[in-house]
């Protein structure tokens, strides 16, 4: 099978498409024929070697956690799916024609495979950080990086919970945030004053890691009411970094319910062929995403 891997840490160019043996489902796992794989910041941060101090990685290594596809192998102890079922979920080395998933849920019929591949990690993260920040109904949450994948989910789920949202995003995404139901302002000089003018806030989430933590702390006034998922230097300010901890299976089933109720819809900003994984990472690292970027495994293009 074709898959993307890297043999050393570094820039996007270290990614290569290779022929590799198909993986097999172990106990409590399933294998899918991958139709699409979601692109997450975790993917390129791992490729850079940013997690080596806490989770050393054996190289060469595959890339990707999120995927959607068709079940074609079922591991021991799994009874909830059948061969041929369409699912989406989280696994390992998902930038590939076949991947093993450890958490999954039925793909909603209203979603394409590409759309479904964009949900697992972002919806789990959004649900987790909203529970951790614990803003009550009627409260106001400030969200930096509000137009990205996690941000889009946070805004929609928060509003469904009757939480008022102020979103910070690029100028090109202001109308998008308004359409989701958030008040919005831009980054750049004076962003703290612009956010303050929109009203007092009870808590803040940093989803982009754009150096905004001091400003968020100034606006909230309590370091315990600020959480980041992106700024690895947060400990210097005494601000909590939320990286893991949610139950992925519960999050996926909650996501299915939110989608079916019409609460949650995450757009795809761009799709890439498997052979273009390096460019996908380059674009993801540049930021300014509206919604999700996805690798379409079945899309045929000329080799890079």
C-alpha cells in the first residue's frame, strides 16, 4: 500500500510517499480502507519532533491520526461493526491507503468521507476544552483561533450550550464567525482593546498558539480561567496546557449526535492528494485555515 512517512524530523520536505505492508487490526481495533485523512497540527508538530521529550518516536514513522473509510478487517473482541461499514475515527498512520483505528463511530450519512475525516480530533478537543473551561450558560467565552477546525467546533458547541462567544480570527474570517453566531474581532495591533470593547469575558481559550496568552490573561484577569491547546510555553505564565485526556469514543458518538441535530458543521477549506502531503503540512503550518484541511486518499494526481 501507499503511505506517507518520515525518517528524520524536519520541515515538510522530509515527508515521503512509500510502499509499505498493510497494517492489521489488533485486539479492540479495526482496519479501514482509508478514503480520507484529516490534517491536524499534531501531525506536523510530531514531524518537527516537538513531542520527543514526552513521547519519543521510533523512526521512520507514519503520519496522521484522523480518518474516514470502510471497515475491511476487525480485530479480536470487536463486535460493534461489520465488514463494509462506513466509519470515521482516530488511529495511527492514517495518511495511507489502509489504517488501523482504535476509536471510531458510524459515519453520518449526511457527510462525505472527506468531511467526516475532518471531525475526530477537532471535535474531541473542542468538547474536552469546553468541559475543562466550564463556562456556565449565559457566560462569555473568548476564543483565539476561532475560525480553524477546533475553533469552528468550539464556537458552535458553546453557542448550543447558551454560551456567548467572542472570536478572534483573521480579517478574512470575520463574516464566517458572525454567521456561526459569534461576535468577532481581528488579530494585530490593538486586538486586546478591540476584544475588550466587545464586552467582559469570563474565560478564554487559545487554539492557535499565536502568542496571545498575555493578552488573554489581561482580558480575563485569572490565569485559571485561560486554557491553551497550542502554546507550549504556557507553563511560564502559569496557564494550563490541555493536550490529551478525553474519551475519544464518547466524543465521536457525541459528535454524531451534534451533526444529526444540525448543531455542528465544520467546512473543508482544501483537499490534497496523498502525494501532496508536504504541501498540506506547509499550508497547515501557515495557519489562517477556515475549517479543515483533508487528504483525499483516492484522489489521483501526478507524483510530486
